[in-house]
C-alpha cells in the first residue's frame, strides 16, 4: 500500500522515519483519520477528571515517584517535562519548570494532557501505548504538523501480571535537528521504567522469594521471577516471560525453578533477611547467570515499620552487573555437578516411554541410590520420581495439544501403564482432564 502521497508535507529538514512511526502514520491515515493540519490545541482535562483517572493507578504513582524525580534531575537542564500517563495516554503526574507552565500547557505537555494516538496522531506517549515498546518521536516524525516542534521519548510500564498499566515520557519543545542526546533521553526513560516495573513486581510478590537474574556483563537485560517456598515459579515479569517462554498456564501450574536453572536449594533455607548473591547455570544453554535472591517480606516487620516495605521493594537489577566472583559464594556441597545433572535429565528425556528405575539413574552418576536421590533433590529442587512424573505429564500435555494420537497411545508413549493411570495423574497435576485440554484448544481429536 502506498501512503506517502497522503502524508502531510514538512517544511523542515528531512527526518528519518522509524518502523514505529511508519506504522503509526498508517494507523493515523487508515484507522483514525486524524487531520494532520488541524491547529487544535491538545485537550487538558479538569482537576476533577484528573482525580478520577489517578485512582486506578495509585500504586503506580506511589512506586514511580522516586524514579520520576531521578529522571527529571537528569533531563531538566534541557527543558524537558517528565510525564507519567495512564494507559489511555492522559498525563496524571508530571515534573517540569513551573515558570514555563503556560507554554507547556499550550503544547499539551503538562499535567492533564491527553496524548492518545487516536486523537493526537503519532507521538511518544500514544505510539508507545500501541506499539508496547519504547518510542522516540522527534519533531517532524509527529503526524500532526502542530506537534512538529516537539520531541517526545516514551516507554510503556508493565505491571507484575504483564499488563500495560502506564507510560513514562520525557518531552521538550525542540526546534533543532535530531541529535544523539535524544537517544540518550530515551535510554534514561527506559531505565526509569525498568526500575518502576521492578518496584511494582517486588511489591506485588513481597510475600514470595524474588529472584533477579542476568548474564554477566549484560547491562539492563535482567529478568525477575517470584517463587514460593518449594521453588515453584508463581510470578514472572515480561522480560522473564519472553526469555524463559513462560505463559499464564505455566505460572498457574507452578513450574519448578529447576526447569530453568541449576541452583543450590540451600539458598532458600536461610533465616536472615539479606539478599543472597549466587551464580546459576541455565538449563537450556549451560550459560552462567548472576543472581540475587531476596527473601519474603515479613508481615510483622512491615506492620511495625511502614517504610520497610518500600525498602524491600527497591530495585536491584542494576546490581547484577557489578556482582563479581568474590561476592558470589561457593555453592554448598552435596548436589550433583551441572554436567552430571544434565546427563541424568537428558537420559530421562530420552526414555520417558520406558520404566526408569532409581538405581539405574544412580548408576549414571556412580553414586549409591540414597546418595543420588539426596544429591538430585538438592540440585534440581524435587526428588527424582517427582521430576520424572512432571516431565511425563508435560510431555502428555504437549502431545494432547500438538498431535492426533489417542490417549491410549499417549499413555504408552509417556511411560504410563494405561489411559486410566495417565488420567488420574494428569487431573491431579493440571486440575483438568486430558479430554478438557484438547477441547479447550479447539482440537476435536479422538481421545480413546
């Protein structure tokens, strides 16, 4: 589809259209029918309306305050305004030079400004909402010609349930050409957003163990997990969901942390309240990751000191890149080495349809049966028989969703004695019958 002939002309110097702005302009023309030449001033809502819009995101306002102040301290010298907007693009919190308030209001970049893409066309706030990723919109990249003197850097904020809940933006009145500083402002906005997301995640899962993890020397690429006392994953931020391929069903079923990392189980038996640094090995890649484990928040201490919860939820992802070999304790002895653990797990994967005996697995490691069982439990997080059962059930689920095989064949292919045996264990594990899984996927495959 050719759209350039429909786009408004620009009298300023040429600018580079990013993928995000190209897609946004197409929406403005084809879906929203925004008038690029409109001189209308962006709408500013009333104080009464502002109070109503603030209420649903009160938690975000509370946990974002410190990061907003920190971001404004960085960008204020370049006359930027910092706006925290809800998911409708309405600015519900701001930082800016109050002596220039009227000028900023005239441009719409002030408290109460409405910046949805449907109304204002391509802009840093509305386009970040639609694209759900950080966006820099510089001058003529805006769809409306009235906004051609603005530069806006916006990034979406996701809550602990992976839902877009707000947008953080830094905007300025900019008559000059694009330069490197605008990209640095977007990077600062994105870093502030990540810190806000971490605060929200830690607060949401303050009664669980929280894990921050990242490969060494990888700035800003950390992920967040929450696990219960059995080291089952009950929460994952949007970075973890993508990196570990986790979905809502995985979180509801409580997949074991051992499915993703080789780790020392004793770290979760410590009685103190201090963060524990560690280095774990990714199961799929055997790569080393720096890890910081935060114990659950004690209810009694939170009740005695209201500030304790705020301290407990402080961001820690940035600390991961500074962890060194000296700060990471040597794992306690008694578990299997990563190589031996992988050997055992690979054997189980390749023999799910066979009867697997504990003494046979122990023979792979050269250990006695009892010693092997204890070491496997410490390294993987669950006893060998539970790990074997879980992998069989996970394979059953995969076959239910991806194959036409009847349940009787699936039972034999995954090591169950018969269809009834499979059904009992599957219902106990998944909460639904194998038949319901197939029908929930819209698959009318035979089940017998």
